């Protein structure tokens, strides 16, 4: 029976972050996830690393300050998948007065305690600026501020990769079907997708199962508790690009919620999100007709160009597991997290709630609670600028130039996408190729066999969904024929598991 210091159940952003932090402290770590890494909530976000401007109205100053500080750290450790983004907020006086917005933006600029590297906010005349052109003429004044964009599912995978390279065992598509503890250890039964059962032992266990956190306690661990999660569905739509610049928009709604319109995958605009209480299977959320109409109406309220449900090219939904603070309005439920350490025997750490931006801090605080109970003397390390795989260089344009100078045959668009997804590890994909033909089969868009092989053998990709919708968003570009061929290719031979570090 394999023995570990720490077993993490759940392969979303919180589980992957905790596994990385723990492995970096020298602990033996195993992470299991019943589906693909980032298969659920962590790949269904608005793709932002942000402080949460709207949380200021709920007086969540500590959460916003923590998130803004984390934004700076994440920009440094993953510059290839996280980059700055400027947001335009058109002003509607009847929704919020200008002084309130200006005060909120002043706080937003300064709650990070002087660690800000992004440009501050400012007021702009929309009728005199390129960002005002897509907007209806009634919007004459607005504000601009900074946040950041992230490839959310890749952030999860890179944390898992870094954990693996520090010695962790990463087991996607492996369900935890039973967990029992005595005074010193957990004995855990795992089941693979093929139905093979194994038993492992761990000194401590982390419940990072997101929307299933309470169900895990009830059905898998059999732990008595009084916890409740509020599940809130957030949905997004993707439509053809609505504007020809690189700014994003944040729109105030009559119900005082906000909706983002964000440049997406070059040819599209991402619109979201909704906040709807959810009571069905967290693994299979779907956007409703009402949500689609709500998001279309949000766009039509501000832009000259109108959209309808017929314009939606793709949509996705995720279920946010929020710690239930008994708010009536789902949008007002706190996005902060709660960690609970249960020491009624071998330690159990439950993770409730959280948001993408604060995952690193959550992981650090989780390990600060667990470290005294485990065989490690190492201290917190992830805030010190240690890059995620591929993030060793922030000068991505120089990385791209070097790739192309060594490979004149490499199209600029492909080089740019590789660098924006894999950073310095783009070299591992391209290898010794001397032409596009050397990259192997071309599946469509700019996806070649060499990249697919890299994803299979280094990032735990198994099927076309993994490749096209989580490790990338090439599903928007490749077409049905390419997706079918990719599925057939992936089914022809199993991948090699990532080699031990």
C-alpha cells in the first residue's frame, strides 16, 4: 500500500494549489480527481484574476485587498497565461453616482498596500475615445481601471505539473470512493476510470472537492458535520467579436449586478456572468434560456450592435461552491473561503468556497494549518516568485522572436499561441522540427500532432475535450471534422503518463 504524507481529493484550482505548496515543502503528496483536472468550476470562470470591484459595495475590503495582492503575485509567476487587461466602465448616473464609483476605484487602486504594478484608474470621455465607439451615444462618460486575464484551466494544470515535478503523484480520472481514519492515518480507497481499485494511506487528508465538499463528508468520509454550501450557477456566452480593440467592458445592470464583455480568442467576445441558485447535479450545469436572454439584454443595453440568442456560438456554466452566509441574493454571498481543520483522529482539512484569484493564498494558509502536523520544517514559499512551468520569462515577445528566428518556417500566429499557452516550454513541443510537416498530423486550426503528444504525455490530456476546451480553446476554431479526427487519434493509443520528476 502506497503511503503519503498528504492526500488531496479534488483536482480544481484549490486542490492543485495545495498539492503544489505541499510538494514544495518536501512532503510526499498524492492528488486524486474523479474527472479531468479543472473539469468543472475551475474551467468555467470569467477568466479573470481580479480583486472584485463589486465586492467593495458589500464591504468585503479584506477580500478585495487580499485578491489584489494575489493578482500581483500571479502576474509574476505565470506571465504566459496571465496578462494585464484594462476595463471600461460606462457611467449610468441613475444606477450609481459618479462619486461612489470614483471612491470605489480609488480604494481599488490602493487596497493592495502599494504593491500595484498595473496602471491606476481614471475618468474618460467616451465620446472622445476609441473605447466609446461601440457604445450607444447616451454613454458619454466612463472610467477605466486595471485587472488581469487568465487561462483558468491551464492555471490548474500548471499547478498540478509543478506539484508533480516536485515529487507529487497526480491521479486524474481517479475517484475517491472511501476514506476512513484512525488516530494516526487515513486509509483511502481509490478507483480508476477503468474500475481498478487501490488503497493508499496518508497522514492527513484535504477535502478540496468544491461543490461536492459536503457530499464528500457525508458519503465518502462519513464525517459528522453541520456545514452547508450554497451552490450558485454562473453562465457565460461567447459571440462574434463585438469591438475592435483590446479593452474589456464592465456593465452595470438594473438589478445592480455587473456583466463583463471581454475580448476572447481573437475572433470572439466573452459575456458573463450570471448568479443563479442551483440545486441540481454540480457536474452537469447548463445555461438556461433566461440566462442567455439576460446576458444578451446586458449587451444590448450598452452597445450599438445588438445580439440575440441566435448569435451565441458557445456557452458554458459552472457551479460556484459558496460558503452559505444566508444572504437572500446569490450575487451577495461572500466569495471568500473558509478552512476547517478537523483533528478528531488523523487530520482532515475541509476547503469551503474561494475564488480563482486567491487560490495561492488559500493553499498557503491550508498548509500553515497542516504543516505542524506533518513531517516538514519548510516554510511558506509560493509567494517568493517561483514561476509556474513555462513562466520563467516575462518577456514573451522576445521568447516568440527567438522561436521564430530559430524556425523561420513557424507561422507567427502559431508561435504566439504556443508562447501564450506554454511560455518557455514551447521549445519542448517544437523540439527539433525543421518544418510544419515535422510537427506531425494537422488536425485543423493550428493544432498539430506534436502539441497533442505534449499534452498527452505532460499534462494528463486524454480526450478531445481535454485538448480543445481545457488545455486550449481550440474547440472554437478547429471545426467538427478536425475534432472528430482528433478524437480518433487519441483513441488509437494510450498516452504515456508524465515521468516522475
